[in-house]
C-alpha cells in the first residue's frame, strides 16, 4: 500500500473508475438495444413468440412503444431498468420492479426473476473455479519461472500447453468417467443450493470446479511465467541479488508483486465473461445456471431473456474490471493514480 497516494487521491481514483463503469454500462445498453430492438424484422412478433395471435403481437408492440421515435423507445427501455415498469396482461397489470429487464412472453416470467433464480448456480461455479484456477495457475507459473531451464520447468510448460489445447468437455468427461465412474471418489454432480446443505453444495460442485479451473489455470500459468521472467530480468531485481537477498525473498516479495498485475486484469475479464459464458461446463454437469438458460432462450427465440442475459453479462464484465483496476493499483506500486 506504500505506493498508493493519500486517501483523497485514492478516493478520487475509485470515483473516476465508478463513473467510467457507469458510462460504459450506458453505452452497452444502447448497443444492445440497437442490436436487438432496432434490427430488421418484426420485433413485436419475435419478442412475443411464434404462437402469439395478432392481438397479442399488437399488445407487445404497444408495451414496447414501437410506434414512438427511437430515442423515446430507448428511454422507455432504460426507464424500466432504472425505476421499473408495469406490464398489462389484458386482465390485470403486472409490476416489474427495478431493475426490470423485461417480461418473457413465452414463459410469462419476469426476466429479472428468471435470472435471479439461475444466478446463484453460475456464481457458485465461477467463483469456486476462480479460486482453483488462480491457485493452480499462479502457483504453476511461479514455479516454472523459478525453475527456468530445468526439468521441472519443461514438464510444467508441456502440461500447461496440453491444458490450453484441451476443451473443457473433454476434461469434464474424463473426470466423470475416472473420478465418478471408476474410482467413485465423488458423486455425479447434482446441484444442491448452498443454503440447503453447504457440504453437499461444495461436494457436488468440486468436479465442475476442477474441470473449469484446469482449462483456465493453464492460461494463467503461462501468463504468470512470462510476467515473472520479465520482472526477474529488471534492474532492481539484479540489484537485490547483488546485495545478497535470497532468491525466495526476491520471488515472493518483489517479482510476484510486479507480475501479478496482468493476472488481475485477465482474471477480471474471465470472471465477468464466465458469468454468462460457462455454457459447456453447465451443460456437461447438468447445472441449471445462466449459460444453459441463455442457450434455451436462443433456441426458442425468447428475445427478452436473451437481452436480459446479455445485459447481465455486460454488467458483470464491467464490474469485474472496475474492481480489477483498484486491485491493480494496490498490487503494483508503479501505477500512478492521476
């Protein structure tokens, strides 16, 4: 923390990052609205679904304000996210509280509620796997850099290359066959909510965590190794060696701190995108998360759900990068907060 400026400067830095995140989210919402709701075709028919009658399609068109100018239509869309929205079902009015991401006319569910029920599953998968891929990836990268030119480094480099080239469904299938089928060390994954049974929650997610983490860990191992080697070649590290500082101290206290910054930045992108992109892992292990729901929404052309999922994924990507900016500054004292 010694490289950080005073409390006022750091607070200003955080506020600038938050302001930038809000502006980015606003820009993402504009792009998403233009892509999905201003694209060629009958938006009302697509949103309502193929089974809707002409009267229902007309009702959806009125709710989406498709007859208004573009800026008013987008304002109506943004208003729903910020303050909520009321939807008329013909016989009653259904209130959708903020953030309202729309109404699925095919399942008659609010998109926000649908996402909220799936989000804990995806967060359980992604955050648990994140811990594993950081521990395995960073640890392997540090060891490879420390043992550069030795047998250990060559073996670890080969393993990480193999991990990068292997799809997650291959690793997941092998793990289920060996660990669950032959050795019977773990049960076949079946999601159990954390609030119901924390032990079974972790026990059933261990295999998905491992499959997901092994793929990502290979990438982090290569990045950490490259960053460590670059940092170890800098002048101040050679100065420490000249003064007789031990190699372990140089690795742990100086080189790793300088090499960890790009790892933080990459991890932010990976965590944010994995919130809505862990489709293969969720499908293979039967986890009812956001990824599987997004695939289903695309298959049945449930436009409000697709739009809501994309917005949520964008939100988590921006949030993760904003947090990473702050952690980046804390981890790397060479960062100048201006």
